C-alpha cells in the first residue's frame, strides 16, 4: 500500500517536473514566433516525417505479431495490426503506456480468444522488445557520436563509452540466453520462457528499427532548420524516450522539448518538436480513436471459438 502511494507521488512529481521544463522552454518565445516558425517547415520534410511515423507504427505492429507467435497462438495480421495501432496511438498520448495500451490490448485480444495471462505475456514481450530497441540504437549512437553525446550529457568520454558498453550488454546477453538457455526468467512477477534464437533476433531487429524510424521522423523536422546529424538526433530521441518511460509523462511532454533545445537552441527547436508531435502523436491519436469507435461496433463482444494454437 505504501509503495503504491509512493509510486503515485513519484509520477505526480515527474509530471510536475516535465511541466516545468515545458514552461521554461516555451516561455522564452511568443505564440506568434512559434506559429510562424512552424509554418516555415517545408512540405517535403513534413511528408517524410509523417511517412517515417507511419512506418514506425507498422513496425510496432510487428511487436504484437511476434508476441502472438511467441505464446504459441495464431491470429490474422490485420487483428494484431489493428490492436497494436489503437493501443499505442492512444497509449503514447495518455501516458503510463504499459497500463493504458495494455488495457486496450486486453479489450481486443480477449475478444479473439486470448486469456488474461496470455495478454499479459504479450504485453511483457512487447516491453522487452522496446528495451532491446532502445539499448541497441542508444548504444550505437553513443559509440558513433561519443563527443556529441558527451556534450549533451555532461559525461566524459570514458563515461560515455562505459554507458554504451553497458547498454549493448542487454541485447547481447538476451541473444546468448535465447541461444543457449531454455530456462525461464521472471520480470515483474511474470514468468517468461525465453524465445528461440530466431524469434529473439527478429525481436531485436524490429525493436531497433522502430526507434530508428522515430528518430528519423524527428530528424526530418529538425533538419528543416539546421544540418542536424541523424545519430545525434537518435541519441536525443533515445534519451527522451527513456525519460518518458520512466516518468510516465504522456508523450514525453516537456522532456523532449528540453532535450532537443540542448542541441538546437531557439524557437526552431520548439517548432520542430511541435511538428513532430503532430505527425507522430496527434494524427495517429485521431486515427486510433476513429478505429476504436468503429471496431466497438464491428467486432463482436465475444467470440466462441478459441484462437488457433501455433504448431
């Protein structure tokens, strides 16, 4: 009980801190300055940013497809894609994504024959895929742009290298465990059997590609105003994503703005982040809400036939 209240207090403090960062970043500029700067973003940058964002959501749908395969079930691709898009387009904006997107996943998958325990395994599998993608792309960015990462974080070169080495241990250890160990692991009380090596490699691949696409979408907005290096933007995107996951702040509001401002000070950074939020958060949210409403009428509340078991 005490831990539950402590957790809520920490979330409130994190959101308050994010609001302060957002206010500190935006208070330096007038609404008119920000609005006029947003309008300066070329249409091709907006179109490519949106294309990368949509590709990221398609990649995220593969998280669910692999998870369904992992638990030994078979569902049509349209079902896992629909579930993933609706769950994540809403979860990214609501915050506490594991709970908000998890509730939506349960709403869909339970109607298609999965038990609560199986949905829990799907959610955990997707969470592991997120961690693999973040650590892999983050480590690569630190290794390849160590000097810029040092300037961004205030850590020395040796500290950056140590952080990069620590980050890459997760995917390497995971693949080794999948290859040589058949033991189960426990994550947050959930017992998981390790996937086979092929599935683990696919998990690592889609997790890394997803965050590479997120960074590419943000890079399109920033490169409209400067010669922003992709790997530097990727490092910033990873830092902001990790901070958002830890703090449970919806969409990383305030965190992303403050982090981007560190590499590109000025109103252009704010405009770029606003454009990124529109293409990666707000447009998918509108689509997700429409699909959720439509599917509530189109998909039966219950389905008598259980999901087919793989194999």
